[in-house]
């Protein structure tokens, strides 16, 4: 048994790669390679994150624009949940997610309601 420990392992490894100079060069080159990959990966992740944040902000701005607009129903209708619309009812869109729309029915105390987008398009000028 040897008591040289890590020194013996390093000298054995240096001998396998062709000497201590080559071992140092391999370690440094590997570090540069790993560092370069990490930097490029970080840049990619930051760009992707910025794009995602911009999309979410744009979507949020667009939905807040809708919440300012008041829509008026042109015909009677009823949602699957039993909410009845009459001609002339007014509503604001609070949030939208796919085909589900969260609305505030103006003058109704039990707000808000989830309504199908197709129903709103059928009974009003909602786009």
C-alpha cells in the first residue's frame, strides 16, 4: 500500500496522457470547453426567457384592453352553466384562456362568470 494518495493518482494519469504538460493542457482545454458551452447555454436561456416574458406581457396587455371595452349582446342566449343573456345586456371581458372567457356581467351581483367564447361571438360583437 502506498501513502502517496492523490499524488500517485495524478502522476499515473500524467503518465497515461504523455506527461504533466499534456495533463495540464487537457485540464485547461476541458475547462475552456465546458465554460464555453455553459456561456452559450446561458445566453440561449436568457434570450428564450426574454421572448417568453415579452409574449406574456403582450398577451396581458391585450387582455387588459379587452377588459376596458364593454360589449352589448345582440340576441338572447344561455351558457352551459345556466347564465342567461338578454338583448342589450352589457359585459366586460376580464380574462381569456383558450375558449374559456371570464366576464363581468354589468348590473349582476353574482359576478364573475366563465363563458364559452363561441357563445359570446354568437350573441355579441365579441371577436
